[in-house]
C-alpha cells in the first residue's frame, strides 16, 4: 500500500511490524548492575560485611584505673603516683583509654602524699612533746591537758607561756604505796626537795600530782608533782 504522506515506513528486520514511537527512538534499558566480587562483599561499601561490626574500640587501661584507686588511699598514694606515670605511657597516642584517670591519679596521689607527710610530721612533733610520768624531770615546764580525769603533759619552753612546772618526782615503792594512794598531792610535800619547797611556797595552793593510773596505783609507778597556777607562767619557778 502506498504511504498517503509520500514516505515509506521502515521495515522491521525481524519480520514483525512495530507500532511507531510517537516520541522518537525507543529508550535503551540500562545494563544490569554487575555483582561485586572479591573480599569486599557483594553489598554495601567495600570492606563492609553483611551483619558485621566496626573494629573494636580501645579498652580502658587497667593501670590507669589502679592509679586513681590507690591515690585515694593515704598509705598507697605514692604508689598511685607511680602507676599514674605508667598509665600515661600506656595511654599515649590513644592506644588505650584512661589517660584522664592516670592524670587524676598523679595529681591526687601527690596531694595525698604531701598531706600524709605533713600530718605524720605534726603527729611526730606532738608525740615527741608528750611527757610521760616515767620521763618527767624536775624543772620541766609543761602544758596540761585534762580529759575525763586523764592528765596529759606536753613539754614547753619555760620562757614561753606554759600552764605548769614540774617540781617533784617520786617512785612508788612498797613503803610509800599506801601514802601515795591516800593522797598524791599531800605526798608531794615529802617528794619535793626542801630548797625547792621554799621557792614554790607562793604556789602552795596550786600543787597537783599525776601518776600513770590514779585508779590503780602500783609499785613501780611514777608520781609527778607540778605547780599549776590560775594564770599562765612565763618564767621558771625553780
């Protein structure tokens, strides 16, 4: 049949007539996506496995944890400082977590170590100043601390303000045990040197005595006689 528009339709080389495409040439379908192969897996970004997980994060360093814990203990604070420096080395470059713990262990450990040293020194000075009845000497100047009947004597310089001065000492024997038990201050009159008795006459009403255990006086105990006036002393009496 002749083409009314004067043009012949193109022939389908496969022997079938195709309806004309009003929009021009038929679109070419995209080729199918190739499957990925190799170690990267068939889906997702290279290197990711279906259902897999990311690499394990760095763990917290146990040495750094130990540094913080030991730094909080007064007796182990120096060890905490040492462990803290070890922890700093182990957490360098982010290879392990816990760098902040190591730093905290160093700082707290140093503060605790200094505080412990200061407290220890103060305790040593205090203990060294305590005058036990067995160590008392005539002429020593002391401060007196009383608590529930217990008397504590601490040595002071006689040129400084002080509470009392030791004026006599006696050792308890089987001969004087009864006399000491019946009245320690009264017995001091026999324990003080006669020449010293004259010097303490103005303080006769301020004479006191202390012994290891006033509730259980025993042979071998030490009786200490001291003068403690109402006003603090600023110079020696004897």
